[in-house]
């Protein structure tokens, strides 16, 4: 009988049944592959095992092998371009094993760093360096390519292609109008999408503008301390970028120190003061002390709330302690004291607050802590005293979407238990499942597979695009297995 996905699925079901029945031979068979050591196995794990036994690297690889049978060369090339853009390295590897002649496709030659093919094309047609290739020009295809993460040994080829495009007129400040009001520069593409600092450095040496409104902020968001220093060294101005507050989100001392040394403000108009933000984000005492040494005022009020009250209410005990060492702090209000009790695990029964009377910053607390791995109990206690748990921010993002983006399963489970609106679409076009998949794609370090399973079990729809758009092979395998087991949940 030929080996098909259906026969592999049936094998996976039999394997799981035997494993859960305690069959010793099956347990040994599973242990030999052990896709999730020390963790409970899911259906996707048994699919992974039978795929490995059938000679595939993973279940997505097995599924893609069958799906690609019906694709012609042009379709496979298109899928390869998508995989490079999204960083789906397992699909790139699989397709490159086929006879696709990627060097004949100029866009593919660029994103895969095929120096010889690019040089040959430019010698024959110099104008190709600035001609549109689909939605972007060649230098933007190069900048958005995530292939560097899988093939760092091609650094010299990548930079040689960049130089060749530049020599033929490519603009290092070229930008892609991805959506109305969303103009993404080549420099942003390297730092905020592809995590490609060598190409970012090359662009800056060639005159790329470090003040493009995106790159410095996203360097902080991606955790690129080296990228932040690179941008600052090349003239990036932190004023108005929100970079300090984004670095505080990660308690990143080195990034904050670099930004402050470059003249970043501790209190930009329309934004929280840095010390308040450090309290809200649960930074440590060292960060609070660094900010106060740089001039942050512990007595300053923001929206009627002191930094110390923020620290107590948000459970940032280390920040509160650091402030108490330096300043005399006012007593907490009744509502602040109730919320501080929730942060510390001590909430008197039968006491509630009126959320409509809270300052705006405190009304958003559940959304603000949803990304923290240990916030589940805090969330439940705050909701128990009356704090809003499904209040969107200015872009329509809710706490449940924040937890999903960060891949934090425990806070997500706590929020799902409160029955939030799972059909909400934020201003970015994202749903709960979309936020989970986007967070996984952008390198958030939580357990996005567990979050996806929680969301799907709660009844969210599974869009068909997600079966192709998840960059992580294990997450892709899980979603595809879920689609097979729950076809009615799949939507176009």
C-alpha cells in the first residue's frame, strides 16, 4: 500500500492509543524520537514520530511533500519566495532540493544570495537593479529576506549583491508601502523583520537614514542591543521614537543605557514617564535606580498616579523598594490599595472597585501584564475585584491578544476563563489566533503552540491561510492536524 498522509495519520492514531495504553514497545518507539522531552505529548507529536519513521524530517515536511506533487515549477518558485520572506527554513530546504533552477528567477536569486546569478543578470540588464519585482524593488527583496538566519555563511555573497544593486542605482532608502500609512524602509526590513544586522550595517555605511521612524523602536523590540548601538552610532535620534519605553518592556539595561547616553528623554509628551513605565512593566530595582540617577523624579504624577503607586499596583516590588529608598511616598488611595493587594495575593473578600473611576493607566492593568508568564493569578484576582479584563487599547488590542502574541499560555488560560470577546479584530487586522501566529513568527519566546491549542479549544476560527503562514514547523504541524480533526473550524 502506498505511503500517504492518510496512512500516516492512521498510524499516528494507533501509535497514540498504544502509547496511552502503556504498551512497552510503543513507549520505547516514542522515546527513540521524543519530540517533547519531559512534556505531555500531543497529537502533533505522534504525527511527528510517524513522519520521522517514514523518512521525513517532520510532519510538515511530509505534508508539504504530498502537497507539492501537484505544483508546477512556477508555483513552487512562488512558494519558495514566500518561505524565504517568512523564514520558513524547512520549506526552503525542501524546495531547494528540487530542480527549480532558482537562479533563473531574479527575485529568488536575490533572496537566496546567489551572487553569480545576480551578477549575470545585472551584466545583461543593469536596469533590473531598480525595476519592480512584484510589490518591491530588488534591494527591498534582499532586505526582507530571512535567509541569512539559515545561511550566515553566505554573508559575503549577500553584501556583494547589495553593493552590485547599489552600483546600478538601487536606493538604500527605498521603502515598501505595505499598507496605507505603513511605509517600511530597507533598514527597517533588516532590523525589524529579517534580524540581519550585517546588512543593516552595510545600509547605514551607504547612507541609509537611521531616523526612518521605525528602525530604532524595532531594534529595541527585537532585543537587538547591538542594533540599537549601531543605529545610535550612525546618527539615530531617540527623540519621539518611544525606544526607551520599548527597551523598558524587556528590562534591557544595556539598551536603556545606550539610549540615555544618546540623549533620550525620560518623559516624552503623550507617553508615560520612564519610571512609571518601568513600574508598569515590572522592571528590576537596578533599572529603577538607573532611571532615577538619570533624572527621573519619583514624586512625579502621571494621570494622577505616582510611580510608586504604579509599582505597588503592578506588583513591581523591586521598583517600589528602589523608590522608597530615595523618596517619601504618599499613602495609596483605597482603590490603589485594593489593587496592590491583588498584586500581592491578598484581596479581602467582598470588596470591589468602580473601574470607571480609575485613572486610565490603572484601567489598562490587565492588558499591561498579560504578557508576563507569572501573571495568571494576578489577572484573576484583579478581575475578581472589578478591573476590566477585555478593555482594548487605542488600536483595539485586548489582553487576550497580548497574552497570545507573547505566547504566554497561563495568562491566556486565565483570560479565556473570564470569557472575553474572541471575535474581536484589532486595528492591525489581527484576531486572537492571528496574534499568536504573528508573535511566533516575530520570535516571541513563549509557547505559541500551547496558546494556539487553548485558543482553538475555546472555539476561535482557524483561517486557511494559517495552515501555510506559520513559520514554525511544529506549530504548522499542529494547525494542520487540528484542521484535519476539526474541518468545520477552518474558514477561508
